C-alpha cells in the first residue's frame, strides 16, 4: 500500500498550462465551470440517497452535508457542472484534480450523475469529454475510487483504465484508502 505523498508532490510539481474548467460539449451532455448559480440544481440532482451508497460520504444527499461539499468543489476552481442538453438541466458534476501521490499528473473524480443517467452512455460521454481534454496535455489520467464503490470501479475499467495500486490518500477531509486506476492516452486511442 502506498501512503500519501502530497506534500512532497506540492514541492516538486511543475505547473502546466491546463484549463481545469473548460466548456465541453458532446452529443447529449454539456460541461461547464461550476459556479454558485449551480447550487440549487446540483443539490436537487444530489438529493437521491442511492447515488451516494458506494461513496465514502453516504449521507451527501442531505443539504447540510452537500452544502460544504459543494463549497469545497467551488473553491478548487476545478469542478464542472454536468448538464443534460435536451433537458437543459444539471444532472451531476465532476472535477479535475491533482493526485497527491503522482506529481505532475491529472485525475478525474468527485463525479456523480442522477440515476436516470446510469447504465447508459452518459457516464461514458462525460468521461470521454473530460479524458480527451486531459489528454491534450497529459499522457495518463488517474481515477481514485472508494473500495466499496464497485459500480464506479466497473465503469472505470470499461473505459480501459487499469487498477494500479491501493493507497491511503487525502483527497478531501482526511486520508482514506482508495483504489487507484490509470488510463493512458495510448490505451484510450487503441482500446
């Protein structure tokens, strides 16, 4: 098991010119920078307890838990609102972030979608938009998934990502165990 090496990475990481909050559009989804104005729709999308069953914070569907989570995402300047183009409605969110144990790398996470968009092409389209944007500057993208979140682990492997290791990382409030996956540009382009 790896340990959190975030402080060492912060000291050695070089800054890359990466747009963490791009406007991205696909066939059915649009991604845009998360703003305060998204709060009510994001809260509505997040209010289903089933969404959070596999996540480390299983009670995030509650306003008093979601509100500080939203504020944290907003403060990073790296989070995106996911909008269903046809409905013109926020259906979830996702974020880019720097992995604390992989200097000079990019990760995608803090992702959720309303259940109506599970099992179809929405997660794949969301990840395709974000991965292809990340691959404009990076050669691999990391994903950190809670050991209990089997659904997200399966979806990540369907993208072509491989499980590399388990690590205790501080991705939010405190160090926790995460399953660490990576998807390379070569694997994405030649599945």
